[in-house]
């Protein structure tokens, strides 16, 4: 894939460093006390100060769930959440709850009495949990607004106001949400807002988080040696090497002024020997697959179409959950080795299936995350250490470029490119883990929101998808997706020298003819394998819009630059620049 923006020099901000240290302290405390909702609220505030509103929303939501656990004896973690809260019984209200507006509007009386009147008779810990829930609603609604998830922001704001009808901060946040919503919907300043008409997809930071210790040094001799050993069985004539690529543009701009094109380093595939036109370059099998059609006739492991299910069929059903079918013994065995026991007979299969057309892409990325979480659970390793994803670069942007103006009306900076919604990034992943009988609090180190976001960043731009057929014709909706980590090491170019097809195995082969100029295909020794992740027959603008959504920036390959220059009447650009190493 093409590389994203180069990193800026690492300049230490004392305030930023202090906040990062505080975040680590709170994370360590949560490891020791995983049901402490106050710690989650404290960390949410730190995330807000660090300009990670999505991560603040994730922690506030967990705090809200734990507040519910405290208040309902029938809930699974009631005793643990209550016991954690008792640690605050001999101290004044914790700093995070020392928030002037928390008790405003809690009373449901109309006589102007005590603001706490409506909670008379409630135990002290239930009262503390109730105050904490109001703080969680404040953080959730404001943070989701900053992420662009307006529908969810308003929903949580209204839930908070139902508990505290006159809460000043929640009322102000509601006003901000409606103000931004009217602007997005192009409505008059006093027009009523229908919550269902509000957009719920936003964008958040796409970066290697400062505390992420799971990203390998992808350019080290150790990494290259490991990757080439794995590659040798899939692509005998290829090797993994460092490639120099043009940096993606932040957005549409006049590239005529680019006398020098900035570049950066990424991994790439290179030919070790001449490869003839039509010759197979790579064949790769992957279990990191997803299918969003309920009861679809595809192999649960590899995603290929199942053979006819007759008495002579090679298909194999799982003996514990008969609805899960594999195309043959090979796939069944691989599934048992790598992921299936973690989801066997858990009903995870029913999540996010048959989605609305507008949610098809999100459902596939979510289901890829679900498969990765199953692989992680069964293999007992961190999700980011699963080999299928470990060495993939997520087109990350440096943390410095992602910093924001924290004012309410500020738009996210152009470097924010990771699609986000409360439902698909926070709510449903936690629901999937619960269906897998995973404790979402005691496994925080593996299942924190930043881990989910990092996985999504790696999936986008690398996952391949296949459209389904109805009555022998495609209906245009992708229904199966997969991540093939070595296929995606072949970087994207709009004049590729290979074509690909996925059907059980991912296959790359040398093109017979090139796209530009209809030149003879084939790949010479030493040349880079150039793949294509989009429809290369599209006009340059549409290709670049695709790249912006999937790769995080506008494509700057030679073909795109030349076609953009011609369409804009500009000059052809020289490819050169300073190499910025990316890890």
C-alpha cells in the first residue's frame, strides 16, 4: 500500500508527557482494580485532555456500564463493581466527581427543593454511582460530538438529561450537538432536529498510539528474515524489502507546485527472478475472513463457496455447532487450531449479519475484528501480536499531526481519517466479547478501544472483499472480506503489474498487459510487485477519493500525478524527495 504522511520530529511537550504518565498510572490501576468506574472516569478525562475524544468516550461508556452494575444486584459484576466503589467511602467525592454541575437537575420535584430530593433513600454507593453516571453522560455526549457521531452523542445526552433534567452542562452540550447537526443538515438555526436524521459516522485519529508497544520494527533484519521465511512457501520468486513510496496527500490540492515529491519507507514485495506475463506470483491462504450474510453458504474458515452439501460432499460441520460448516477437512483443522474453539456455539455468528446497505462496509470490518479477537483468545496472545495483522502498516499519521483545536465548534483536522461510530467501534465489539464469555474488564489490556482502532486502521486499505451473486448476477454488495498479510505487502499503484483473485486462496499473477499504454506485462528481477486495491479503470479523481477513505490520503502514484496534471493543465512531476522512515 502507499505510505501516509511523514512523521514530524519528536518534540516533547511537558504537559503532554505528564498526561501520558497519568494515563499509564491509571491504566496500571485499572489492571489491579478492573471494576473501578471512578478510575475509568479519571482516565476518560485524561484522554479528553490528550485530545482523544473517542478513547474518552470508550472509557466513559465502560464507567456507565459499571454504574449500572452497582445499582442492580442481578447484574453479573454487581459485587465486584460495588466492592471497588467502597474504596471511596471514607474519602470526599473523588476529584473526577468534584464537578459543579453533577447534582444540578437531579431532583424531579417542581418546588425548587433540594437537588438531591429525588434520590432520598438511595444507599451511599448507589448515589455515588448515580453521580458517576451523570458525569459519564457528560463525557460521552461531548466526546462523541467531537468525533462527529452526532446521533449517538444526542442519544446519550438525552439519557443523561432524563436522569438530571436541568443539568446545565448536559443542556449546553445538547445545544452544541443541535447547532452542529443543523449545520451538517443545512437547516435553519431554529429548526427542530430529528435524532434519526443526524449523521453517526465520524472520523478519529489514525496513529500508532504513544503507549502502543506491540508494533514491531518492520524494517529490522529480524522482521525481514521472519517475513521472507513465511513468504518463501507462498511466493518463491519474491522477497520482502524496504520500498520507497510517495507520501499520500492530505486531500485534494494542486500538485503542479510539487517540484519534489516527499517519500517515505514502507515494506514491499520485489521479484527475485524474472516473472513471465500470466505467471503466478503469490498464493496465500488466510483465516482472517468475514461474511456478513446470515446462513450464507460459505466456508467459515476461508470464505470460499461451499461445495454441494450432498452425501458425497467434502464439507465438514463442526460437531459442537452444526450450523458452522467448513469446505473441507483442511479448513476445519486450521479453524480448530487457530480460532474456532473461542466462538464455538456462542452465537457470535448472528452479530452484524444482513446489514443495511449503508452499513455493509462497517459490518465487514467489524466481523474481521471479531475473527481476530477469536484468534487472539484461542491462541492466548494479544490481538496486535496475531501474525495475520502484526506486520501490517495501518497508514498511520504521526501523533503531532493529529492534535486538535479543542473548542466545541472546531472541525477535526484533515489528518483524522479513521472512520468511527459509537456502535461499531465501542458498543458491538464489547457485545461480541461478552458473547464469547470474555470478561471485558479483566481483559482490558487486550480489549481496550485503542486496540480496536489500531486493528481497524490495519484492516482498512488492506482487506479484500468479494461481492455476492443473486440469480447469477452481482447485486453490488460486498458480503465476504479477508485480510491476506502478504498480499497487502504488495503496494498499491494505479498502473499495477499484477492482477489478483481471491477464491479460498489469494492469488497474484503477472499482468499480460499494463494498464497505461497497453505495454507488455511481466515483471523483471529486482522490480517491485505493484498491486491494485481499487478499480484501476476509474478516473483519477474517483481513484483518489477511494484512497482517501481506505488508505488515509489521496493517491500520489505516477499515473495519478500525470493524469491530474493533464486534467489540470499542469506540468509532469518529478518523483524525488527525502526518505522518512516509518515504524
